[in-house]
């Protein structure tokens, strides 16, 4: 519909056409949320036992592969992210820096980045 033009479909307020065109446009895009961000967005994942992305989330949190692998080796395969994170914090300490995606998530809408004020 609308020769594939989303803008024309939105101007016509054709919701069904917008849905079809959007699905077609997005079908090849990687829609996967990084594991570390998924835990921040959905706090229940932190306590979910056996979540398959625990290691990935720990890496996203700022720990090195070596630190994560050593800590994960001491835990049962069904451990939660929260348990694994606590083991890492107890043995290694907190990550040295907070990953950019987590800083972005915690920044309120409209709040300026510290460097953005100087660039203007």
C-alpha cells in the first residue's frame, strides 16, 4: 500500500497500512535488546533463575570476560543475574566504569549530557 511510503500512509491515517509497512521495513533489523539493558528495564530478570543471558548481562555491566568466567565457574548453572553479580562484586568489586548504554538509560529525557553543554 502507498507504494511502500510510511509517510503517505501516516498522512492518510491508515493504521492497517502503517502496521504492514512497518513490519516489512523492520523485518531484517536486529531487534534484540542488550542483556545488560534488559535487566535494567525489567528488574524481574535479575532474580530469574536459569536466565540464559546472565553471562552476557554481566559483560554488559562492565566486567571483563575473565572476571565473569571465573565467577560463573563457581556458581550453579541455574543461578540468577543478581546472585552472579553479587559474587562478582564481592570478589572483584564494582566495575570501574558504568557502560554508556546504562548511563543513557538512567539519563532523564531532556537532561543534557555533561559534554553536550560545552559542544553547543
